[in-house]
């Protein structure tokens, strides 16, 4: 969790049931590219930092947990941490100006 951010529950797309005959199991899976919406809002702490230091970007770390499977094998669950570099201007409310 990034200090100064409030993160709400993620919104996931629908899954598709897929049967893995070699494993004798049916799992709900995502295929190809998956877009997940995560609502984020700023606390006063971050807004004060933006007003005081006037940064151009904010870096937000995101950890993604996943498990990849083929038709015959499911690999061990793993995670990757990515950093999203967000322009601060995109975080400000409409009508709010940087001082």
C-alpha cells in the first residue's frame, strides 16, 4: 500500500471456465490481456505534498499475483511488482490548479 493513497476494491472482468483434462479440473480463467480497474483517491497528505513540492509525477507500486497454466500444466503462483508513473496533473481534481 502506498502511503497517502486510499485504494478501493478492484473491479475484475468476467472469467471463462476452462477444463484442464490432464489435471482433471475446471478453473475460472482470464485469457490474453486483462484490464482491472482499481479506484484510487488521494489523502490530504499527498495533496499537501503535491502543492508543496510540485512534483511532475507520482510513482505508484502495484503488485500483481497470478498463476499461468497451459492445457497440461499449471505453473507455481507468482507475483510481479510494477511501478506506474502517473502524471500528477492527472491526479488533481478538475478546476484545481497547482500553485
